């Protein structure tokens, strides 16, 4: 606690853990273990071996949601140094018969593997794709020259609304080129973003969908985005994180 000699006010500096009843070490360790693959109950069992006063799995879940939101407010404002190609795709999470399913829409830079923007949405539509592309443009401005996607019809419209397609501009000089890769027609795959989706599937395969609100589900996926960009080293990047390059 600090004391101000001018106004006689006592205060505690808010370092992100203000009024938290557990130590920063315990909280950050729990969040890190979760995004490395442990379940909330698994984290709870791990903490029981090292801390005398254990926390419930729901407390750990609330830590994950709270700090994913808190850190994403900072990372969403970062400006990036990226390559020339942006890859965008979407993947369905959970069963369509379940009310807890949704769509994870994300865009990555093919050079640095940095996940530039992402969002977890209940539906996959034009507005959702525009939101992801809009965030990507805010962070990178005019660095991208090519946007690669699959053959879904919403992508050309969303790209035109946000980046502007070069072949539809008045001068044909400004804008981006849309590179459409349709795997069903034997045109190959967007390997880099599909590799990312395999990592996401590996992490969420035990979830069976999200059983909380859409906001908490989006916060968890934002937390995974932060872990992917800033914490987890990539073999393809010579054991560097995408943030070190971007």
C-alpha cells in the first residue's frame, strides 16, 4: 500500500490483479496451463499439489475469461509489420444440433503466421467476415496485396467492402487481389491457415461446444489467439513466436 503525502490518500497500484484473492503466480499459471491443453478440472488438480488453498474449476474458468478479455483490449490495438498475403477461413466448432455451436472466423499473415484477427460467432455471414477483415485492415493498413480464401461466395463481397478489389477499382492500381483456392475442385488447400485450424481442433476437441454465453466463448478464443501469437513458439518460424516477427 502506498501513501500520498499531499492528499493523505492510501492506495494500491492496480497491476491487473487488484482485489484478486489469489496470487498472480497462481492465476497466470492456471491460464497458461489451460491454453496449453489442460482442462479446468485438470488445472484444479494440478494446483492442489502446490497450493494449500485450492480454487474450484469454475473460478479458474472465470480467470480465463477475465484475463483473455483484459489482454485482448491491448493486443487488438497493436499495429503489425506483415507480409503481402492474408489468408482467411472459418471453421465450425461444436455440433450443429447443439445450441452451443458456433463459427470461428480468423485471418493470418502467411509470412509471420500471426493471427491478425479472429472472432467467434454464432452464425457465419457476410457481416461477420467483414468484421474480421476490418480488424485486419486496422492493424496492418495497406500492407496486404493478396487475400486468399476458399470458394465461399461471401468473401468477394466482404473483401470489396473492406479492402477494395483491384480488378473492380476505377484505376486498377489500388486495392488487393483475391486469390480463390477451391479444394473441392482440386486447387489445393490454404495450408498455413488449415494448420492453425488443426491446432485449434486439437485444443477444443474435448469441449463439445461452448456451454457459456457467446461473450465468454469469444473471450476464450481470444485467449487462444493471444497464446498462439505471443506465447507458443512455432517450428516453422525456427522456434520463434509470430509476434517476434510481426
